[in-house]
């Protein structure tokens, strides 16, 4: 019987072209068995202090992983959750650590059994999923932002999800008239069939009536969904918004565990539940959450805006659940999606198909991992073309 012999957390930092080359941070984990089988996982830590803290937690959790049979990954997941309650009750840094280890164990299990993670989850319920561009607006001029979006959807993508309140001079999310004009021109430029979603970032602080007024105006131009218009938790506000609008309401990506997703779903105010396996306790946590989304007859959407590892995990779960209706790709080439793996994920005429290779189905280029080692990048971010 093969046993796990090593758990290695590796904080990485990289410039993200889809976010104005801002420096972003992930804690990867490499798990190795006695027979030399390697699995990779990821936590989307976002900030350097969280990155290094997650590394420390993973090193501490390793005692409950080393020596175990990797085929018992669900049992290990439960044991890690049992350990984290004291310092990570309901989430936080501890959930990042569980997420990364869990992904790596699913990867190993699939490789040992010669099956994809999707096969291990029960197989595909979709023949294919439509892809949208998950993006930021990069220009002050609305016409230029529309042209940029047109370039992204031209190869066949089914629409765009645009972040509001992001870096740069687009200034979306702050002025009613400008936002409505942007939505009008996006609809005009992309055509009637393209889905347009708007995602309110942390900088957007709408009150309830502002959200109602804004979304009602957007709806004239076919807004598909509005994401986190009242941030992560405002049941009464979301109930008010839902009663006055018809667009889908999306939120949930800030939740850490099944209990959090259950609480969001129980409010009856969410239509699309965002789930990030890099924070919500990995593939196991993601799958459990989608089962509750299915029960409530809502839609799930993978928040996979980090590395190809998270994308691989997200594709596996998305194809395993009828609650997933589409998949998001970052439109601009970036290090953690395109340089990290030998075969980057790509859409085919706007569609993505079920993964079939063993484990997560990706081959990590370890030289790239070492190149973006956080200690090295943080010592001289400009050397990597990053905005610190």
C-alpha cells in the first residue's frame, strides 16, 4: 500500500495581467507518496501575510497526512477539519490549508487509480459548458473597453463578467450615469446573445436603494447577473433587491465551508452561488456545497481566478454537478494559468469539455513554481514586471 511521505507548501507570487499586473499570491502544496506519485493543490491566499501563514498551517497539518493512505482522502479531509476547529472555526487561514491539501490528495488518488477526478466524483453530467471571459475593464474610455470585450468574445466566448471598482481608470461602479452608459454600449457592442455579468468588487459600497436603482437601469440592457452588489451578507437587503429586480443575484465566494453556504442558500436571496475550492476546503468542500445548491435548485459558479490547479479542480466539480451552467476563463495570458502547466486550459470555440486525464489532468512545470517563489518575487517585484 502506497503511503504519503511528504507535504510541501510553496508560497508563490506573480504579476496578474488581468489585474493590471498587480502582485497576487497563492500557496501551492506538493504532496508526494513513497512510490513517487505527486499531487498538487492550491489555496488562493491573495495577500503575502496570508500566504506565509498558510504555509505554516500546512506544515503543522502535515502530521495528519504523512504516513496515511492517499486513497483515504475523505477521511484525511475530516481529520484536518477536526484539527482546525481551535484556530479556524468556520474558516480563515486553516481552510486555505485544508483546501490545498485536499486538492493534492484528489490529484494523487486519481493518478493511482488511473482515473480523472471527475470520474472519481461520479462522472460528467454535461457534454460541454459555455465559457465566458472573467475580466476587468482596462480603459477609461468606454468605447475602448467595449472594443476590448469584443476581442475577448470574438473567438466564440458566450459573454463577459466584468469587475467593478477595480484598479485603473475605468471607474466602474461609482457613477450611476457612467455605469448605465457602459452597460448600454456593452450590449450594443456585444450583441443580444452575449451574457453580460457585473461583479461588484470590495471597493463598491452600494446601499440597498443604490443597488436597486443601478440594477433596474442595467436590466434594460439585458444584465444576466449582478454579483455581490451588497457584499457578502445582507439578507434583508438582498431580499429587497430581489423583490424589485429580475436579474440573477450572485454571491457566496467569500464563504469558507458548507455551513456558510447553507446559511446563504437558506435566505432564499441567492440565485448563483460562487464557490472557490482554493478557500472553501478544496474539492471535497466544493462538491459538498454543490450538493446543497442542487437541493435548493440554484446555480453554482466556480470562482477559479487563480492558477491552473484551481481551474482543474473547478472543472472537475463543475462537470459533476447539474448546478453549474458555465465556466469562467481569464482572457489574458498569465503565468499561473499558461506557464505553470505543460498544457494550459483553453476553450474550443467558446466551450470547455470534461477533463479526462488521471487526477487533475495537469502536469506542473516545477521550474515555474520555483521561479515565482514568494520570497524571491517579494524581494524585487519590479524584476517580475509586477506592481507591488
